[in-house]
C-alpha cells in the first residue's frame, strides 16, 4: 500500500502544466516523425542511393530513430492519458514498473545508437576516401562491421546508464518513467559519458570535414580512370547526405548535454516535474529525425538537379563542365 505522501507527489506530476505541455509538444512532433522517418527507412533499404556500406550506416541510423520514437510514443501516450484522467487519487496514476523498464529502454537504446552515428559514418568515409580506387567494388563486410561497432559503443554507453538499475520492483517508487538508476549514481557518472560522446563527435566532425575536402581535391585530378571518377563523384553524394547526420547529430547531443548541465547547476530552481519536462524537451530526437530526413532529401534533390543540368549541357556540346570528364576518360579507355 502506498502512503498519502506518495499519492500526493504523484498528483503534483500529473497536474504539472509544464510537464503536460512538454509531453504534448513531443507527442505532436511524433505524429509526423513516424511517416517521415518510416518512409526514409523504407527508401534506404529498397533504393540504391549510395554505396552499400554507406546505406548500411544510414539504415541503422533510421532504424534506431524509429525504435526511439516507438518507445517514446507509447510512454508519452500512457502518461498523457493518466495525467488528463479525472481522479484525485494519485496512486492510481503511478506508472507501471515494467512498462517503464521496457519502453524507456527502447527510448534510450534508440537514442544511444543515433548518438554514435557520426563516429561510424566518419569511419566509413575514411575507408572510402583512403581506398577510392577500389571502394566501388568493396565488400559490404566493412559496412556490417561498422554497424556492429556502432551498436557496441552504444551498448557501452547504455551500460553506464543502467549499471545501478533495478530490474525488478523494489522499495522505491517511480513517479515518472525515466532511466532506472538508483540514487547512488554520481554526477560524474551522468555527465562524463555524455561529455565523451560530444568530444568524439567533435573529432568526427573535424575528420569528416577533412575527408570531404580531400574527396573534392581528388575529384579535380584529371588523370584517373572512369571507375575511380565515378566512385569519387558518388562520394560527393554520400558526403552531402551524411554531413546532415554529422552536423545535426552534434547539435542534438550538445543540446541534451547543455540541458543536463543547466539542471545540475540550477536544480534547486526546478521542481521534479519541471525537471522531467526539461529533460523531455532537450531530448528532441523525433524533431531531429524530421529535420535530418528533410535536409538530406533536399540536398540530394539539388545535387541531382545540378547533375542532370551538367549532363544535358555536356551532351549538347556546351561549355566544358566537370561532367565532361566522364566522356573524356571513357574515350581514353576505348583507345
């Protein structure tokens, strides 16, 4: 049996205007997120847009976003239903332990895999640029290994989140479905793993930008065969798409980190319901998923338009453009 204090505390959560607004905002963002991310995932596994290793990284990223959104949608729907349910008995609104355990794990695991994307895509691009002359025929084993590596480091991060977790109901009570850690976790155990992710993402951002510049310079070299030329131009397409994943991902994780820092230094200014409201607002993965999918689609649309224009000009015998190099190298290989 729960005591009166427990029931009253739960009522403060359920009646919190800030927490309700935060959950409603996230819930409505999830509605367009599912079809946009879902269609992008379907398109990534049915269409050959990039090298197969690149597509493996994109597919894993989108799958993780869908896993996160699924767990989040069910959690927010259940919470909103309880919060708007007309009752004065807070104990009837307490979240189910196993619901919190399972769906918050989906929430966290999806977020962890998404956060590791800049590392894996940068490594994939490093291999592509380093072995540009043979990468077009490169085995997809590289992509699979990188995918496994991405999931592995995500699992390592999740271990730091759940190392103090209780995986069965005990003497403490949850008022909100959050990561199942006990009060024994230190501030360092919370902040340091996330800071390490941000640091690795900054390194990935710098390396990715360097590789992008190097790929551009390699494409400007005229004395390469047609196969390499095609691989490098496909590399430009991959860099254009993946840059959105790297840039926006770094921004998203930085936002989460800043939210945690603010809550840590100013925790006395926020009630527990407000604390959870801020956490949910800063963990804006569904919004990130919408933005990154639209950004990639838009960039590729512009790139395809430019490519069609260049090919049309080349076929009509117009001024020399970069696309003419395909025809020049093809003629040389026929000689």
